């Protein structure tokens, strides 16, 4: 038996045989050509074919993993049409009189090296995307199928890493789980795996690919990140039992639908869901969430090639509010910047974008964008139970300015005879140490706090959450992070505000009791974790 250890990105136990993911690598050679225009026409045809394929993959991802997670394939389509990328392709064909495949391969290497050398983690990740789109174009030029056949049996996929398109195109009915040599928990592939409910382990190291083969018996323990190849009978028995217990737990959780989120001693808590777009509403209702604690409005900006209009935004907000039929919907205002870049915003390159112009800082320096979004939100408020949440707050001055802009928007709408609700709750995200420390000053100004634990941990511990090399230093249970949350809870209640958690820690059931004892009123988690958190809450006794 061989055992490898990586990082789990989705829990569950997969037991079966290994299928080593093999890409059909294209053999690109430099060939001199005489008809330059004909070669450029070949290239255009292959690019058009690639765009059609990506559109089909995007639509498949849309159904399976939702709008926000399908955005990567729209980014790939935009990259294929990028002016600099295409200028390089055409220049190489024209100046060197070479075949299109060679021009694409050279351009891919050059652009990937350029992105890979950048310090910004978001831009570094674009190196893999350039390789992905370039390989697709090359395979279309060579009339190759770039996929990999799995076979008829259910298997555990093993690979060096998987591109987002490869993950989405896997036939889920044949995939028990996957294990990769590389990757980070914040990669697109990891996010897609979680949304596709596939047990997955990443980062087990490159050695394992040389030591395994198709058909080997294996077990992937998505709870611990351990991967066993040719497991002994004792290990197989233990993990088979663990798998059965997990399946039984999932069936039990299904029976919790319609039950209250109340502790053994009678304390009630709201359990809401985090979503990235209108298409995720079905998952919210299916998992019986009490409302939406975080609706990421930036998907409207990420999916557009220009600023979304007030009408576009109004339509989306109205749809989610109507669909939730009176349940609370908290919509976070624009949170662009850092690892979420949008070309048409023309943001200046920053040495450290996580500490730069992002989220509310963009809204306050470009008030016309902010006002358009607020007008759409206030107009939609009459169709449901709306809360508006402002991200990346660090000062009373910022919040004062935000509330003044809200009043201006309401005044404009009133003068224009446009109806809006008078019962909208306004809140802020506690995701900077500054906001937590001055939460006693901020609480009297708002109706609620929502703790964004991902960024709060990043800023408190000075750990870039996009950097996989320092994950071991990014301790989400760090006492400093928990103290800041507790301080915020105390100050919220002291001034009549409620407080929730919408970051990933909200779904960490090892901390649920800690949060309830702090006085946290609401936990907002990915839809698939709602019932698990409900079960945990219902087994806690705070009187002890």
C-alpha cells in the first residue's frame, strides 16, 4: 500500500480504480509556408471553432456549477480575441512565414512566461489560461480531439492538474473523485470541484504519477486529504465504513428540511446561503436555506464587456428577490479588484492589489458606478425583503460617505416618482481588522454586520489567500481572528445591530458552537452546507 497526502477541496470518500488522465498532446513543428493569407485564414477558422467549443462548455458549466463559476470560460473567450495575443500570432506568421500551429505555440510560451513572472497572484493564474486556450486552438488546427476518454467504469481521475474546461467536461456519472499533483484550494478547478460535488484532493506531489497506473485500486479520503493506492484490507474496511457513514449522514441531513435551526436549550439562529448569481437560487431553495446572506453582485460586472446598465442590474435583483418570496436577501455591492479584475474598469496595475483600489474604494472614487447600482437595488427593493451590504469598510468616514450617497439616491428616486421600500436593512462587512477594532463606532450607523472571514484572516495574519505556498501560515482558527469576530459581535449587540458570518468559516462546524457562544445571529454558507450546519446547531446545548 502507498499513501499520499494532499489538501482536500471537497469532502467525501471515493473508492475505486485509478484512471490516469492523459491529454492528447499536439506535436507542433515549425513549417515554412508560402501562402500567408491562407495560413491566417486557417488560424481564424480554428479560433472560431475554439470559441464555439468554449461557448458550449460555458453553457454546460452554467447548468452544473452556476453563473459565477462558469465565468472562467467567458474569460477564455475574451482572451482568444485579445488584441495583443492576436497581434503576436499574425506577426509571427507574416514575418517568419511559418505555420499557424507554430505561431500559436510560440505566442503561448511567451505570454505564459510574461504572466508567470508577474507578482500579482491573479495575473500569475492567467498563464495557465493562456496555455489552455492556445492548446485548444492548436488541436483545432491539427483537427485533434483535445479530450481524454475515461471509459465505461466509474473511476478516480488522477492528473498533474486539471484545466477548468477539463473538469467541466468530465462525465460526472463516471467520476468517483479526482486527485491532482498540483493546484491550490483557490484555483478555478478546486472551486468547480466543490460545486460539482466531486470528492477531490489536490497537491499530493508529482511523484505519485510515476508510481501509479490505470486500474490500480485506490481510495481518496476527501475528509483528510489522504490518497491510498493498492490499500490493504484493513484500510479498505475502515474507509468503506467511513463512506457508508457519510452516505447515511447525507440521507439524514435530507430529513432535516423544514426543521428549525434551534439549539437544545432553545437558541435560534438564521442559516442563510451564499450565492454568486441568479442561477444559484435553485440550490438555495433545494437546501432549505432561510434566506440569502451573501449575493455576490459582481457576477453582473464579470459577465459583461461593459458596465452593466441600471436596467440590467434591476432585472437581476428583482428576480432574486421575487424568487425568494419574502425571505431575506442580502446583496453585497460591487466587490471588484484584487483577484477579480475586469478589463473595462481600466484599473491601474498595483504592486499589491489586495491592499489597493478594490470593492468600496472603487465605488467611492467612481460614484457614478456606485449610484447606478444603488438605484437598481432601491428600485428592486419593493419586490422582496432586501438588505444591502457594503464590503471592505475601514473607517467611519467611508461609512458616512456611503450613507450620504444612499440618501441622495433615495431623494432622486422620490423626486422621479420611483417607488422603493422603506424597510431596507443596511450593513457592512467586517473583513478588515480596522473595521473590527472600531466596530463600536460603526455599529450605531448600520442594521447589521457580516463577517467576511476569508479576507479578515488574510489581513489579520498578513497571508495572501491566493498564494498556495503559504497556506500553512493562514490559520483560520487563529486566536487573533476569533477575538476580532467576538469583539465585533459584542459591539453589534451593544448598539442594536445583528451580526452574521458569510465567509468560509461559517460552514466550519468545529467552530459553530464557538460562534453561537459569541452571540453570532446568522451563518451564511454555500447552499450544500446549510443542512450540515443545521444539524450541528440542533445538537448544541449552550446552557452547559
